[in-house]
C-alpha cells in the first residue's frame, strides 16, 4: 500500500490553499464573480462552433480543399497549450493567464478577420487556439477563490455555458455569415473578448496559490510536439492512409517524443508534469474514462448529422438539411445546459463519480438506441436528449474528479491534461467512425461531392460509440476515487495523486 502522505510536489513553500479564498460573501456576489469567468470561457467552444457555418465560404475565398485545417490547427495548438500554459498559470497566476490567453485570442481574431491568404488565416487560428488554456485556468481559479461548498456547482456553471454556446454558436455564425460574410465571425470574436476581458480583469481577483518552481521548457517542447503529433496522426490518418509512410512517420515520431518526455520527466527535479501525479490511480483512471467519453461525444457529433441528412431510405435516413440538424442540436444543448449545474450539485452531495456514471450511461444509451432505432425523427430526438444529459454531467464530473485528485498548485496543469485526453478521445472517435462509414458507401454523387452511407455503416458506427462509452462506464464503475461528496479540492492530497482508501487489487482507484 502506498504512503497516504507522499512528499510534496512543490520545490519550495507555497501559500496555503485557502490563501485569498473569498469566504463570507453573499450568493449574489459569487454569481457576479462567476459570470465573467463563464462568459469568457465560452470562447473555447465558440472558436469552433461559430466557424462551422463559415467553412464553405472560406474554402471558396482561399481556393483550398484543405479548409478542415482551420479546425485542426486549433486542436493542435490547444493540445499543447492546455498542459504547458496550464503549468505556467499555476506558476504566474490563473487570472493573469486567462487575460494573456484572451489577448492572444483577440490578436488571432484580428489576423483571421483581415487574412489576405490561407496561411495567414491559419496563423490567426493558431493564435486563437491558445485560448484552450482558459478552461483549465478558470477551473483552477474557481477552486482557489470560491468556498469549497460552491466549487462543484460553479464548475457546473462552466459546463452549462459550454453547452449553451454549442447550441448558439452555429446559429449566430450562420446569421453572421449570411448577412456579412465569413469575416464577420472573426470580428464578432474580437468584439466578444475585447468587451469581456476588461470586465474580468477588473472584477475577478487573482488567486494567491502559486507553484514555486520553474516551468520545464524542455518537457513542454517534448510533450507538446509528441501530443500534437499523436493528434495529427489520429486526425489525418484516414486522409493520408493508415499504412502510409506519412502517417507511420508522424505516429512513430510522436510516440518516441512522448517516451522521451516521460524518461526526462522522471529524471528532472522540477518536471513539467510530475509522472507520479499523472499515473497516480485517481488521475489515471479519470483520464481514461474522459478519453472514452470524449470518443463517444466526438464520434456521435460526427455521425448523427450525417444520419439526419441522409435521404429517406428503407429503415433509416431523415432527409433533412442543415436546419434539421439544428433542430436536434438545440434540445440537446439546452438539456446539457440544465444538467451542468445538476452535475455540480450531485458531485457535492454524492461525489463526482456518480455524475460520471450518469453521463457515461447516457452516452451508452444514446449511441446504443440509435444503432437499433434510427428511422424516425422522434427516435433521433430521444437519443439527442440522452446525449445532452451525458454532455451536461460529463465535463463537470470529470473536472471535479481532477480537482479532488490533485493539490491546488497543480489544478490548471492537471485539468489541462484532462483537455488533452478529451481532445485525443474526440479526434479518435471522429477518425474511427469516419473510417467505418468510408467503408460503407451506398452511392456517391461526384458532381456534388455528396455521399450516401449504408444503414449497416451507421449501425456499426453507433455500436462502436456505445462500446467506447460502455468501456469508460466500466472504468468509472470500478473506480474508488470520487465516491465521497466533492469538497471543492479541500480534501485533495498535498502531493501526487495517490490512493487515500484501501482497495482491492482488482479495482482501479
């Protein structure tokens, strides 16, 4: 059995985790502090959801068939920024990092709005991608500032905002694109952060919690390049060919860099990510469950719109257009927005693991039901509502599980690792289910580029999404971590994530 009180991770003294915590305020004052945090965190979702309706016009403007890179480059930068800049946030202050990331996002939005060429547009999108660190930093700031009893619910509010923006983003983006062209999307992003960033800067105090150590730049480069390479190989493997020299080279280099990263971190006195923290049972199983849940989220988000827009055929296909897809996304997003705070309340009363079980069960039911019932709109609507329930409970539960597993000085970098696991799971889900559908084509229309997939392809894709969610559900069911009511991080260990209660060898912690 491991020592229940392992050595501290900090190289030097740091303030107590309660330093600067805002106790004794009214509920209204906490809400006023939370609102700018929630609204500014929305850029993480809006930078993707707003852009979806603009993709065809951007492809025509820049005469490129590779317009998907406007989304890929954001994910690549995000997978690097979340852990690396999360560690910087733990060191220099989480509010400061949020403001800096918002400033970089504003510059990127301006570059995109004025971009005369496709490479310049991609540069702007890369700058926008740095805002992915805002989520981990916001979670850390909530943990440091808010009373522990409020932390789980406040994190649920962040999830509510993300669910709401997932619904409103495509609608706002579509209106802007139709009225003013694709550049209006980026002008909107610029105005959004220019208004909200000063509000946050002047109303939200800085955290007093600091990680007293230097940032490991070498580790950051190794991990960033390795994680980005892995995401690139997974995301582009279908287009390049899974056995092509390009895919295998990128994948091999990514794995080599990640192995080298682990070896270097084990030898460093002040690592970027303490491997003991990352591989501790509480965080290890949480990240694995996050990967499986994100696989189902990303895969279903890719497959369901294709199913809805498939022409009516015997047994499947709804024959709807893009507006029809929105009709299913709206209730899904609204349900997710409601379930976010409920997930926070459930975490505070029953433990965050309970909310994760609800989320993964909902994902399994949603995908599993579509594998069997997919011929009528009401069947897809029921699955969409179940997916919304899962979305609302999933992110708040995983975030609270991470907060409960790590010391305050490692909140941002650890929630950044949660983002990496989610991004990889999402990309893997899209790639795997996309490859399945590519092998099940009923007919293609070269003149329009439209492809109609077979019913068996959709069934197999939904079954794989359900299997991924089911496997993650099994991990969460066996996990000992998160069974007690969430404390807002007050009960987290001072050192690396270790088991705090005995467990049988067959059960993950």
